[in-house]
C-alpha cells in the first residue's frame, strides 16, 4: 500500500522509528513485545483525513468493519488454531493484530527492511505503491476458542456467547477437512485482490508461533454500483438483504442482542459455508429449469409473478421446492455477504472446481440461520446442483475502539 493517506501526527521518520523499535518483535513470540505497544501508540490516532479518504474504511468504531461495509470485490477468510495455552500470549496476539489491522486499513504499514539487513523485512512488501483499496479486517472467535477438548484453556468459558456453537452436520453435507471450524477467523476484504492477500499474509506472519492456519478460502464478486451481485449460476445473490444504512433492520437482523456478554455489544455471528457448484450439470439445464430452481427470473431477479427484483414475494407463485420459496417459508432474515470462488479443475472428473463462499451475519443463528439451513437441506431443488463441503461459525466481537484491542473486554473483563 502507498503512504498517500497519513495521520497528521505520523511522519515517515516516526513510523520507521516505531518499526525499528519493534524490529523482529512484530513476530509474536519474539522478545520485546512492548515495541508493538509503542507502534500502537504511534498508529492508533486516525485523523479526519483518514476518515474522508475514498479508499479507506475506518478500522475503529462501534462495529467491526467488513459487515455493514459496502461489499468489496475480493475476500480472504482464514481460520486459525491457537498453539498456546497461555492467555497472555493470546492477549499479545490480539494487541498485535489490532495495531496491524489499523495500519493496514490506512496503508501505513512499514515497507522498509529492519535496521539489520540480515533480518527479514517487517512487511512482506507486495502492497508497495498501492492504495488501501477499502480494505477491511474482521475478526471472529470459534466455539473452540472458549472450550476445546473439554478444556477451558483461557479461563473464559463462562463468557462464551449465548448462540455460539459448531454448525450441526446436515443430511446432505459432504464436509471435507480442513474446512471445518477453527479457534479464530479473520476475514480480509478489499477492492484489490493483492491488497487483500497482503493484509492476510502479514496478519498470518505476525501470528507465527502463537497460531497456525487451519484453512484459507478466497473469493471474488463483481456488480455495477447499486445492483445485486450475481453468483456463478448467473442469478442475483443477496436480493433479500436489508440495507446496511437501515439501523432498525440491522439491529433486528445482525447486531447481537442485549442478552449477550458485554464484549459482544456491537458484534454479531458469522456463518460460513463452502458450497461447491456443479457448473457442468447446471450449464446443461434449460433456462426454465434454472429459473424454476430459484423461483426467479434469471435476468431481472424478480420472483415469479412479479416484475422487479425487490417486489414482495408471493410464495404461491413459486415452485414448492424452489430455493426462494424454501428460504422464505422459514420467515427468517439473514444478512448475506457471499463471494464466488474458483479453484482450478477436479482431477478425477475434469470438471471445474468452483462455487460459493457463503457468508452470513445474524444476531441469533439458533433462530435465524440453523432453521433456514435445515429447511434448505431438506427440500431445496438447488441441492441437485450443489454440495456443502465446508462449515464454520464464529462470534464477531464488537468494534475495536482507539486505544483498545480486539476482544479486550473478554480477555481482561
């Protein structure tokens, strides 16, 4: 990333000074972690210029960025497993990630080598000369973060969110390791794929020795401004989403309720499903069959019997096993933020390995997400063309405030 956007009080000299203090201590587990705190002091003061830039999205706030944020073109989601039983090591990691997350969000990371040329550079460098590209970084915690193999590793099991659990296997699931669960997840989104990858790569690098990658999934989407993006079946994906600016709807659908632990205030639950699409079978299906599968017009997105995409749905006009009808019959709402993915070719079949990285946010997955998932697994015609091969759920802590770090109220409260 370029250094086009700079906090008023941060000069290149001060940034390099902070980096020199940190040295290789930026890698978790190295000595001198106080250097990360020093860097946090320098970086943790966003200016009005940061907030007004069209290529940046604020890192600090009531909610974590990357949920109600306008959806960017590229995403990476990674799940980590923690390697330590020491709570203080987790706190160090979260402090480091919070400082680095802010630095990434404004493109103000260090591109220079360490003072000793025989040490690795602090930053991996592939974002050099690039803008921040609306990068957002969203952190989540899995159920195994609180209790793993029956052990309360960090003394926080009593603070586990009310609805956090592993997603139960559905009858048609074909889940494959390693894309199942995880102690922690990070979602990195940006309008430039290289910026998104750079962000995830450096967050991974800084976790060395404390957390290791369990799985990574990348994704992409594209849509004209103001229009619903399309999935790889060519249908609009997310038509029923509430508008992020509608605070009442977001409070009803997305943000955690008052009955949750304090550290979840302003937070949510993220459900992730990796759904493989049988594109060859789909492409041999007639247009009528495709539209009957969704219960919508492929070109306009309008439900059967309606003229426009967002017209209210009349369930009686839709095929009984259509995707839209099955979802609507649950009476529940989710906030979708899905991405398509492609991963080359299946060597055994010669078919394209591609699909949907389904991501949804909801305040109560027990009431909203799981009933819908169960219903769709039983009677959705779309099941003829899809296979669920990955599954995970994470609690998303509330937003990070200036001077604080990720999930501070959970780990220190």
